[in-house]
C-alpha cells in the first residue's frame, strides 16, 4: 500500500465516528489474515466502517483491500514484526489512553479473532498443549485491550504494572510472529477445516 493510499484511508477513518481507527484496523486485519478460512469482506467491512460500509466509495474499499494485502504480506512473506506497527508508550498507564496504539491494535485483534477462536478452543480433537498455547497467545495479544484484565494479570504475575507491560509487549511480538502457524496447527488438529486449504491469508 502506497503512502498516499494509506494517508487517504487514515483520513477517511478519522472523519467517520463509527469507523475503526487505522491502528485498530491493523490489529483487526492481522487477526483476519491468520484465520483458518477466509472471512468474506461483506462481513468485516461492517466492523471496520460501521453504517458507512454500504455507502463507501470504491476508493475506500480499494484502500482497505490494499491494507489487508499488506498485512497478509507481513504475516506470510516478510515475518510479522509488531514493533514496526505499534510502539509501547513509556509509562504503562499511557498505553490505556483512548489513542494509545497498543490499546487500539489489541482491541482490533480481539474483534477479529472472535470470528474463529471459540470453535478452535472447544474442538475435542485439539490436544491440550496446542489448546493451551493458543489460549495463551490470544490472551497475550489482546490483553492491552482492557486495563482491568491487564492489571489482574500483572498482579498475578507478581510484577509491577510497568514491568509487566514491558514483558507483555515482548511476548506480543513473539506470539504475533508465530500466530498464523499456530492457528494452522490447531485448525488442522480440530478437523473443522479442510486441511488441503492453502494457508496464504
């Protein structure tokens, strides 16, 4: 996606109250491109654009498809690098401000992964180790989306919120890098999806 297309998309999203923030969109698209089967645009455009989805200009839809392809390339071709997408703010509390990039990315991820995570976690054919790893990955990648849950996990870890935020961000970077492969593994184990499917996002 070119810089000009990205800027136009950011501007459009900023101007519409019910649309996702651009960083939130990045987390959302990350979850979608890791899905065990494609999520149709008709489904996710409403999440991204809200009531504007049906009225959106073709240039906006084109930009969103470009954004999805860019994230897909990052995941499947380049090796996803979370630190290139979002940065952790220095003080842990600042990462829960409404405009905090890590908060927005995690919120977007949590919305996107909800399309497919429950059947994978509850599939009887999935072994316990894979299920536990997937649950941990989803928890880590979405934990910055909700301050109360973050603080509870920090207390449970025995670390200060500041220490935990820094450790969690490192864990997010690690889990996001291998998340698509983990989804593929669990999806094949589950038997819910065609194991002949191409895992190219």
